C-alpha cells in the first residue's frame, strides 16, 4: 500500500497543473471533485480506478480516481491534497468502472455514489483490497509443560498443551471453541513459550473434474436451448429461456455452466431473493466440484469482501448472488444467468434505482459474454425484446421427467361463507390431499393475522398515524403494524371513538390462516412461510428440511413460496384471493398477478402425482382469469402486450418518475410545479417530444409522516427522454424549493406508487 504524509504536512509552493486528480466521491452531488496528489506521489503514475483517502469538509472519505486533469475550476490555493493512496492496482477492472459510469449516466445518479454501490462496504471504508490476513497462535519450539513459570498458571499450561497439539497453529477465531483464553496466550508470548503469526488467506485450488454428480438427461427442447447458447460462447448474445414451471430450466443452467467451467471461464448467476440462496447453493454444490461464492446482503462485511475478491482474482468458479452481485468483478467471465428474470426484486427502489437484469445485459455486451434470462413467466418487456429480435427466444413447453402440468379450477366464492379465508370446498380438498399422504400449499400474499381491526359498533378502523394506510393486526407479537413505515403499537382494548369493546379482526392474513388450519387439521403440521416467520437465522432452512421429508403437511405463506422452490410432494395449491390485481390502478398489476398465480401454481405436481390448483375468486368469469387458467401465461402475455401497445405504455414507451416528499402539505407539489415548468422550458429549447403528466399526489399521499407527490415523464423513444433529463436534473439541483423537499428520479420505474 502506498503511504503519504500526514494531512498537516506542508504543501509544495508550486503545483504543476498536470498533477490534478479528479475523483468520484460517495456524495449525492452529480459532479467530480479535484484534489492534489499526496506529497511525494506522482499523479501521472496513478492508474485510473485506484482509491484515495481525501479530506471532505471535516471528514475523511474514500474516493475513486476517474480522471487526470490539467486545469481545475477550483483556485490553485484552495485545492487540497489527498491524504493517502490506498491501492497499487484498481480494485475494479476497467470494464466495471465503465459500467458504473454508464449506470450513473443512464439512471441520472452521482458517479461516486454509483461506485459505492459497486464496491463492498469494507473497500468503501478504505480496507485493503487484498485477501484476508489470518492470525495463528503457535507453541514456541522447546516450550515445555513442566516449565516452572507455569506451576501456578493452570490456564496457561492448558493453553500451551492445546497449541502443542496443533503444530500448524491455531486460528485466532477458533480460540473460543478450544476453550483458550487470549489473556493466557498473551502471557505465554511474554514468557517466550508461544508466538503469533499472520498468514494471508490461501484460496482453495480446484482439483479433478468439474462434475461431482451425474447430469440429468435432457429432452429435445432442453438440448436445443443448450446448443443455441453454446453457439454464442465467446461473444455477446442474449437469450430468453421461457419455460413452463418444472420444465428443467435449472438443468439447462447447470449444463451450460459445466461447459463454461471446462472452457476455463467463470459463471455469474443472479437470483431474486436471499431465501433462494441456500437452496441454489446446495444444488450447485451437489452437482459441481467447483469453488462457489455466494453474495447477498445477509453476509458479514468480511464474508462479502472475501467472496468478492475470490471472484475478482479467479479463485471462485461460480458466483451466485442477489441484485447487487451484478457488480462483482470476474477474472474470466464466461456466462451470465438471470434466474426468474421477471422478478421485481431485481429493481433497486432506493438510492441508485437500477435494474439488475437490464444492467446485466449492458455488462454482458461490454464483456462480450453470452447472457441467459430465464423465467416461466417472462416480463412483458423481455417478451417484447424477444419478439423484436433483440433476444433469442428459447421455449421449454414440457415438464421435465414426464410430470404433468397442474389443472386449474376457479372456485367461485361469491355465495360461500369463508372461515379465515377458507371456503368449505377448499377445506374438503385439503383434507382429501392430506389423507392421500401428500402436501398442500396455501398461498395468501398478505402477512399478519388480519388486514385491519374494526369496531363492530361504530365502524372505526385501525389506521396508521403516519401513513394513509390501515394497520395490520399481528397476533403472534400482539401488535398493530404498518407494513409501509413499520409503525407499531398495541391494539386498543376498546374503540378509541365510541368506547365499545367489540373490536374484530377483518379479513385474513397468513397468521390467521395458519391458526385456522391448525384447528381444522390438528393431526398435520402447518408451516407458515413469510417474512415474519423466517426472520430468524436458519429458519427457512429448518422449514424446508421439514417439507423435504415428504410427510403430509400444509404450507401456508406469501410470495416467498412462489419463487423457484421444488416441492415434489405438493399436489394441491390453494390461492385464497386472486382478485387483488384485477382492480389496481397500477398498469402492471395484472401482469404481476398473472405471474404470481402461474409461479405458485407451478409448485404443484412436480413429480409423479398430478397437481391441481384451486383459485378462490369472486370473479370466476373475469376474462383475464379465464384466459390465464385455460390458455396459459403466454396467451395472457400476448393479449396484455397488445393492450399496452394500444395504450402507449411500456414496453412501447419510456418513463421517468420524479418523486418528491415533504413534511408539510403542498410543499412537494410546489417543487414539482416548478420542475414541470423548467421541463417545458427546456423542451422548447431542445425541441424534444416528452409528455409531462402531473404533478399529482402519490397514490398513497402520506407515508411515514411525509406528504408525497410525483411527476411522470413519458416518451415513445428513449433518446429524447434522456436528452431532456440531463440538463433538467442540473436545473433541479440548483432550485431553492428543492432544498425544502426530499426528491428523487426513477428512470424506468416498475411501479408508480
């Protein structure tokens, strides 16, 4: 590591203008910052991409060198020197630095903050971009247990005995497991009876063949998909693998990855949720004799950096991760796979609002690498790209292993009494399935015991004091909870309005369905899987271990159950309420509802026993439900795309959404009114054709105590929209009214809420 003088070292009296360093700093300001090099460091010898520690106000922060400059707008006397150069070589390879620059420009976000999203937390804090240094304790040569200095020190003698049993040393992190006290070791070191040694963490080398488990035979469609992607190895090609649930998409991934490894390349696999990580990792570990790195937000900072460095240095053959793993550097990239490419989890909703699927395509093009997007329910954008020839379309229409597609039944519940959301016909079907020794999955995308608490006398409803939303009753924790701002409070004993005691839970959530199912079917386990029940470490793993025993049980949960899981003993899927997506103001609601229904239905009948899906609905003859259940997802998608085309909605237009929120009513709209006027003025100058809709209050106007509004920009072409955004954002950053509100721009928003 290069070291520079302390910050109070005297500055050079004359500074050559060619020695100015232009840095990207982790700041919301969309600009670069000029610094002088540390004293004694030749600026021209510093490669682009290295990190430097610099003074910033009263703080010290870590920035990334992105340009060498000859002149600066900052007066020479006010230019401050950087404090320290942190790298000999850039931690990010050039193509990822370029990807971050592209991301910053496309999503109209600070370049420095974009780089912060791309770097592990420890690197942002200035830690060395090197493999971990591990501390080992060793017994000194010739040290004896009968040393007189240990006569009255039994703990030191025991520690020395343990060290002598480990001639290669004891890792510091294992001291507690071996019952060794560090104070005892320090005293042994003082007496010359032990020593401490630092060693760089050595990566595990790959040995032998790549397969640890035999591959499954492919059917004709799977072979055709593999051959199509294989033909694109070594260059950029994009493919959409659209396969029905259970059609063996994962086997296609695995066999393509094996060929990637045999070619000496690395594979990057993105998954939508952390909860899919252990299952995916287990399947990959069973199949491959390979070094696999898992990257997601549940890792410690050190674990994440270790995996990141292993991928960068070529010490990891396969990298599996969630959205942010997109920025992981690969020494020898060979293949990128985006599983469940339709999933909204790939879109970051705070800070840098990027879409990992879309950026993965940009990265694949930059690295000249093939990319495969897979889903049983592809997004309408991806299907449109396939129809336009941008993606190669690969179809899997048959379930693997001869399994049959589940049969759908729309269960009209208009005139049926519901017991915690469960109709009598559904209860009978659950009982029959359990009696046959099979498993049942009950899907309800609503956490908690009941969506709200109601006074039966006066009609009072429990509302969040900080949001325009109702509070959800969580019986397990005994509290009312807002799922938007996480405000929590104890349920009242009597009605706050009329004082009566008849407060009733209204509607059903997963807790209430679980409770009722336990009563109705006391002889069978009922396993609830939602964000509340899986928050404890290893909770999901333990639940899946119970499910995979294959014994009759009931799974009840939210959309966490719908994503990519393989439950071979589930033969009945029950969807308690399919009507929510039919009335939403969000134009994507029907697409998401169709995807959820098909995905959760795909958990049924994945083995020998045929599966069936019961959909409870008050609108059994709704055209969308009829088409989806009788003709399938792709017929629905074709119809939905034609409707989007007629309405001029994505993917046939391009959007950007300017959101603003403030503590006082009217402030957000006032800022957006000014912003709209500035956009209209710029449009007149640029001659661009961008439609401005709004400003209007957000669909949920008050959230977490703030009043929210939004302004939507739409264009039939991408170029005019982005031509307007860049100068417009520069104007907005200088507007005085913008300092009174919190505002953000979302390019390509996936929801308008």
